[in-house]
């Protein structure tokens, strides 16, 4: 159930981030793109962290009532699941960039809305064929952000609750 909730929260953050990205799309200024990037990444992290904190509090409450330890493996699975869409999208982008017979770069940008401005800063082109290895490697870094945004707040809340 946590996996589904995490994926729904991720989808909700993607929609909100697209709204912000489209609002600032007309600006070609690097400063505006950086500000937009910070806003969208913060939004995604906030939405996922909110889910994580709520789940941690509920799990800690349930563990106090039942006397059993909270199942931390479920949040790791949810964090991993939150990273899978970005990972699959990045793999498709790499295939496309290396001559896979299709152009996926536009879709990759839209499907990874929190980082759309990062992609625009790295390469303002619209075709995957213009991407080099360094740009593709940098575009792999955001894959871990959703997982970290789910796992770290959960563990922090569990640690805080355990020390009460």
C-alpha cells in the first residue's frame, strides 16, 4: 500500500511541477530557470516527505500499540518504487540518444517535471541525439531524489519517535 501511495504522491507532484514549469517556460533566463528548478524540486521533495512523515507516525503509533517493530522495509520499497519511473525514463533517453530510432528527449523532460529546467539548462536542444555522455550522466543524478525524499524523512521520524 505504501508503494501505491508513494507513486500517487509522485504523480501529484509531477502535475504541480508541470504547472510551475509551464508558467515559467517563456523565460530563457538561466536565473529564472534556476529559481524554477529550486521551486519544483522543493515541491516534489515536500510532497513526498509529507507522505513519508505521515506513514512514519502511523507506523510508530501502530508499533507502540502492538509492541512489534515497524516494518522499515516497506518504506524502502516505496522509496525504490518512487525512483523507478525516473530510472526507466532515463534508460529510454539513453537508448534514444544513442540512436535508438526514436526521439524521447521531449517526453523525458515532461515525465520528469521537477527537473525539466535542469534539462533545459544542460541542453536547450529538443532532440536526444544532441546529448553527450556527460549530459546523460548528469541527467541520471535526479533519479535518486524521489527515493531519498521518501526514505530520509521516514527514518528521521522513526528515530525521533524511538527516543521519546
